[in-house]
C-alpha cells in the first residue's frame, strides 16, 4: 500500500468513526441534532474532525484563501493594523490577534510589512485563536522566532487595546437552519437512518417566529457563535478601544437562502457524506453580525466589497512595486493574484470587509464616513 492509499484509508476510517459517533449521538437524543451540532462535530471533533486531522489549505488541500493567493494581501492587512494603531494613539502594549490564522501566512506577511513602523512592531503582542493542533503546528513553523500566545477562543485574549484580524473565520462557525412550512418556521435538523447514514429532517414543532414572513420553502440561517463573538467584541472595543477587521464571503443584508456547502479537493461535496473529510461553511450574514456588535457598544464600518477595500489600501501600487523587482514569472503571478483578489468576477465582490471599532473612532483605512453604521 502506498502513502496516498494509506492516507485515503485513514480518512475513510475517521469518517466512518465520526459518522458512527454522530448516529449514536442522534439515537441518544430526540432522534435529531441541529445543523450547528453537526457542523461542530464534523469540523472540530478532537479526534475525527476536519480541522483536527489535516492542513486543508493549498493546491494539495481542499481550498485556497486570499493570503495564499498573494503576499500583498497580508502585507496590506499589516499596514492597515499599524495605521489604526497610530489612530488609536499608539498604545504600548497592544494586542494583535488573528482568529483562524490558517498556516500563519497572513500574519507572517502582515508583520513583515508592519515592520516599517518600528514602534508598532515593538508594541504589538501577538495572539492567535486556533483550535486545530495541526494548524497550530503550521503556524508555529511559519512564524518561527515570533513570540506567540495561542488561544482556543477569543474570550481568553488579554485585556487592553486590541486589534483583531480574521480572514475566512466566520464562515466556518456553525449555523442553524429554519425552513418555512405551512406558514411557520421549523428548524431543519439532521437524522440518522437504520444503517447510520445521515439525512436532513424537520422539527415538527414550529420554532418561535423570529423571522419575517417568507415564501413557502424558504430557508433562514442563524449563526449563534458569530453573534456571541460580535457581542463580546463590541463590548470589548467600546470599553478598551481598538478595532476588529473581518474578511469573508457572504451577504451584506439578511435574507433567505440555503448557503451551507461542503468543499473537498477544490470541488463541491455532499454536505452529509463522509463527515470530517470536507470543509463545511455557510455565507456570512454581515448585517446580523454588525447589528450584534453595535448593540453591545461598537461602531460598524461596511461591509464593503473586498476589491474596493484592497484598492483603497493601494494593492495596485504595491503589486507593481514588487513586480518591478521580480522575475517575469514572479511578476505574472503577482499580477494574476491581485486580479483574483479584486476582480468582481473572482473574489472582489462576493468577499466583503467589515470593521468594528470604538464608537468614537475615525473611519479606519479602506472605509469612508458613508460606510459607518449607527453607533450604540
């Protein structure tokens, strides 16, 4: 048996174990679990979960994120952070935290660029929120030599002025789904057949009608963990000052739609098939996330399209500056990466950027006065 076959066999065994675990859990409860419960187990089970067992990034993984597309992305986030730190009055120390840092690529590039502001480089205290032991190891390697403190959750970040950055973090937080049937909302849940296979089911008891009316068959999604994070960050920023920058794909306004999806080896995958072997995500409801933060005392800026945000930060000039010193092949990759990040037909429109700040803070770089939401 070669290494590739052994890896596939191991993945299949882990998926079977996780599926059996979920089926047993379902049988031990009311016969179903929530979509959120399924996502939590499929992604984060400590033994068989997707993020516990693999590095999912890159051509050999399941998906590629913006920091892997171009070094310019992380560099601009680093400069954004240094700029906002100066707008804060240059507090020393300041917590610089990344939620879901992947391999550490964005933070590596961000720190390199931010070094042009030496006082910021000296003041920052680096904290990474990461649950995956596999990715923590990759981050330590990428950021070798840097003083890093790891956290399982943002709640344990130390007090004081705070700058948070997060790229494609919110989309992986578990969601709950509700379906409009007979004029009422019923939670969409997951059941198991006699052979242990998983299927979608519907709670026969209507949920509280917390949503507006919608056509029959409509799906609404909520993300409780994201709203809790927004509330905590909103209160923290209003109290201690700072900013949080979220970059993700999703919709600017709340609405209906089934956005739950699975990706494996860069292709769509059945959401309920072989749990733990595919990435599970859903579109971010930026309006709900921003409203939760604002209700807790923060000000929200945006969301604005990623392409517009990166152009405002100077992605074109930075790309050409690097290309001028690169080989023709390297220059071509830099330019194609920038196109991918800003082109509306690629990542430039679907991906959006939202900032949270203290309610009295000026507009962060990349946002204008017209991008501000209501202050608490």
